[in-house]
């Protein structure tokens, strides 16, 4: 079964809307594996009226709303095309690159959420996707958050998978794709273990702490450790699963079946057109999400915030 290969790597002949640029040919490859990649670019959600109209805005709710909006708008632009022929889907109106002449006035932070198990290449993919979204050569800060770690057990050691992830973080630092790197919710023991096993140039300069879990109760020992090692303690509100497999499956299947991603409130479940039985065996799984924020330093405001959602489907 043939499919167009729309790579998100730099130099791709496809733009972020999943459309081949004028004069470029889309290479055709035969899919050999059982799983196939898909990547969605939401663009600047500060310009998305669906996101801005949200009453309570958790990270999970924001991701889901931005995801739905991207799928909805992309589907309208590509209604006559085969969804499975695209590896890249981007919001057709919200892509918002940072202009080169304004770069020195911006601080760009990217945060990777590994949704299940870390797989080789995730860090590189996430950073490169962020840079492609914003048309940049580097981000100022890159933060990594892995599902299931750290746990509530303060004595838990850093798992080997995280060190494998950090090898890719180290590579990004060495390639000057990021100037600083950070972790989430590490205590002083875990920070020390990380520092003991990585090169000095890849040491984290940021440790984001969950507001819901720690509030004003960050231990004095952690504060002292971070002060001694030049690590800034910052807060985050990204608790919980930010994108579940069930949500990813439901929205992507709606796109496949040409159904609107947003279901009006009060709509009976049986009023939706039934899924094509030929598509019912397809399974969609999200792998990672990266959120990027662009802060205008002169005004101290976020003027660009977006997500890249990466997943796979199996036939």
C-alpha cells in the first residue's frame, strides 16, 4: 500500500499544512511496517478562538482543544484527500514563525512530554519539529518531562530510560539547538544522580515543580541544592495525562470518517454518521507532545504558544 511521505525534517518538500510546495515532488514509498507516523502542528493557539474561549484551561484541556481545532480546519482544507496519505498535518491559518529580526527580543521555551515509554529519537524529533514550527535555529530552553517519573516515592532512582533520553538532550546542547535544558519535579537526590552521570555542559539549569503537588512546600534542602548548582526552581501546572490514547483515537477516527472534531453539546451519540467498517481496525497512539512558548522580552508577555503532537497508527 503506497503513501506519500511528508517528512517533518528540515528540507522537507511539504509545508506544515501537509501540502507539497509548488515545484516540489512528493516521494512515494511503499509502507513496509505495521505502524505509520503522523505529526500535527497546531500553530499559535493564542490566535485560536476555540482555545481562547475556554473557561477552565488545564494543559490537557488546552492540548485537546488545539488538537481538535487543527484536525477540524485541516480536514476542511483537505476534504477530498486520503488522510492516511499524510504524515504531516498543520493548522492552515495559525502557523506563526518568529521573524529573524525579532529573535533577539524573544525567549523560546520548548517542553517535551513523553506520553508513554521513551523511544530513541524523540528528543531530536521534538526539537526539530519546534524549530520547524517557528522557523528558528535554536530554542533558549528545552525541558523534558517523562510520563510516570518522578513518582510520589521520593527515594526512586532515575531510570535508565531517562539517561538514554538525556543523551539526546546532550546532543542537542552540543549541536547548539538549545542553550539551556531542564527537568521536571526532580528532588535533590535525583538531581545529584543525574549530575553524576552526564557531561557538565548538559547539566540542567531548570527544575520545574508541579504547583499542585508542591505549592509553597519545596523543601529547604532542594532549594539549597539548586542554588548551589545554579538550577532555577520554576513552577508548572502540567499534572496528569495531557493527551490520552482514547482521545487521540477518537479524534483521528472522526477525521478519517469526515466527521467534525467538535461535537455540539446536546448532540445524541447516535446522530453521528457511523464509522466506515473498513476503518474500524485502525489504532491511533500518541507518542509525544511538545509545547513551545515564545515570550516577548520587552513586553513580558507570551505572544506565541503552540503544540506539536506526534503519534502512530497501525493497520
